[in-house]
């Protein structure tokens, strides 16, 4: 299947027609739909639970809900957003492994019956606040190959996972499966192998204890196309299918994925205005360009050069390009978007021009600080529905 490509011209046309105040995030809902359909076609047997945290825009939720998507939420406000858009609680999983007991109780009261855990403390909270609910345990796996690793904070060892799921049954819960996350923006399609192998060992151990698990949650990790060399979703699907077959053999089970960036990322462009061009010395060859968004305005994932968004200039400026250090508007010294290596922008770039950060639909606007230094977070606009 040929993947739909982001078309900056569609975004530019909307931006110039509407002329919204910058910074702003513009989401193409047709791209959201295309990415969902591509994943559904590549992995027809998997339940797709869109990770709401990636881009919790109501129109994105509406688009995906109409396509039949389920949803992974990390908080009660995300749960209430989904419910308010007509998503039934049966299509919602509460995937955060560190929840307040009162939030577990609220989710349970609202009808959610699928929860994640990775600790004894969380297990006891679930047993009290969500009696009889289905639970899956997240395990630790390597995130090598991911541009935004998630390998330390959430998850536990396979030994602990087996014991937690065993104890879950004793506490009246329904132990249903295992989850893992290979890391966000995972560039290696074979990265799911280790998680499948570890999960299979837990399935086997629980079976010997009289507990039959049925769910393998493969997490997220599916990438946005910040670089044309990023593998296509079909390549990931084939590698994951091979990994699951090797680990589990013919064992029947339910599969679940939690894509966020892979669905919303390519749908968005973050628009920002150039507010300053600077040099730190008369003889400096390297320019500084300041824009009206930055690390605190939604571009947090540029830290350490982890995520490098393709950038376009508007109006288009021909001629040569030159390296610049790109910085945000705040007074904080870490508010530097790209400096090592710098980014190449048109040498003719002027104050008042706009820059579009492409494939910025995921983990941008939700990351923005609320009025740090007095700067308002970027507004989000959707089109194409």
C-alpha cells in the first residue's frame, strides 16, 4: 500500500486563507483518516486504540470514532473527552499505569473495564476501585531504535508481571494480558521481537498456574514521516506478525495497538512567525533565527535533536540556504529548538515570514506550557473533514 503523503500546499492554503494568529497547529483530518485506514489495512486483526494524549483535539476524536477506532486514555479528562464525543466506554482502555485511586473509581463508574498496571500498589488500587475489571500488565523492554525512548518509567520485569497477574486473579480482577512499548518514533520494525518473546514467556508461566491470558498489547511506536527514509506501515506489520508467530506459534489471542504519533503526526503543521534575526558577533557566519514558538510552545521533543521536523518557509524564498540556530521566544536559555546540528533555512528569510514545522500533529500542542513568560499556548485548527 502506498502511504498518503503530507501535502504542505493544503496546509499553506488553509493558513493563508484563515490567517490565524501564530503560533498555531493546523490538523488535516483527511490525513488522520488516511493514516488510520493504512494501519487498519496493514494490521486487520489488531484492535486500534488511538493514544488520545498524542493529539486530543475533539475533531480528531470525532474522525477516528466514526472510523471505528477505540481509544487509550491517560487521565479522566481524556476519558471524559472521548465520552463527550459519543465514544462508548467499551471502546476505551485506561493505559496509564500510575493513576489516582479516585480516578480509577471515576473511570469505573463511567463504564471503563480495561486497565493497565505495572506495580503491586496499582494492583491494590484497582482491586478496590474497579472490582472485577480486566487488567493487563506492562513490561519493560529495550527502546533501542526509538527517537523518543520510553523504556524506564513504565513497566516491570517479566517475573514481576507474572506475579502481579496471578495476584490480580486472587483479588477478584480479570488478568487478561501483557503490554509493552518499543519506544516512540521507533525506526526499527523488528523492535517488537523482544517484547513478544518476553510476553510469550509470561503467557506460558500463567498458563501453568491455571490462568489463560488472551490479550497482547503491542503499544505504539509507529512513526511519523519526519524523514522520507522512515519504513512504511506495511513493513512494521510484517515484522510484528513474524515476531508474534515466532514467540507464540499458533496460539490464538487478541492483539491491540496504541498508535498516537503514527496517526496524528503527519496530519499537522505547526506554524510560527520569525520575530528576530541575530548574530552574536559582527564576524559570525552562523545566524540565529528566533520564532514565536519553541520548547515551551509545543516543540518539547526537539530536545537533544530527538525529533527533527522538516521545515518550510512561507512565503517561499528561493535562492541559497544557510545554517541557522533556531530559537524560541522565551527568556529561558534552554529554549533553543535546533543548534547541534543547526537547521538550514533560506538566506533571504525575513522577520515576519512564517515557518511551518511539518509532521507536527502529535505531541506538540498538548506539550505547550500554559502562558510561560506570558506566552499563550498555540491554538489548534482542523480542516478537511
